């Protein structure tokens, strides 16, 4: 059920999808779980990006500072789907990301930059 809740939340974030990337998961087991994860957002404030989802206020948001070891560990574990909270392990998760065509465009751009760099070395 919690996994469906994450999917529904991501569907309602559709209008902001080009401004965020995130990984959110169900931590724990049936009838004893929490939803947690991490988002990378465009800009410094989460509200303008997240508030397109009517249920955005149902969740708590904390700005992470990856210069702090605990925040960095949380962020990396959430993206890797290895997050553990209060002894509960990651059970299921979903990612919300840029549209597929934008990712493909970025990959093509990165590849062409790498190819150009190689050509310049020879």
C-alpha cells in the first residue's frame, strides 16, 4: 500500500518533474513501515517544486547538508536503496526523474563532449 502511495505522489508531481530527481522508498515491513527518501531539486526551496502535489503537506521535508556525515550517508543510502531507519530496512522504492527524452539528450550531449575531447587529444 505504501508503495502505491509513493507512486501516486510521484504522479501528482508530474508538473514539476523537470525540476526534480528523487528516490523514495518504503522502509520496514507490512503494517510497520515508514516512507522516506531524498530529492534533488532545482532552486533552494522545496515548496515551489513540491506543492504541485495536493498532498505535499502530508510529508515532512528537511534540507540536507551533505558536508555533514549523517546527511551525506542518508542521501547516498536513499539513492542506492540501502537506507535503514530505526532498524528497518529498505523494502521497496520508486524514483522520480527527468523525462526520458531529456535524459537521453543529456547522455548524447555528454557522449559527444567525450568524443570531442578524445579527438582533440589525437
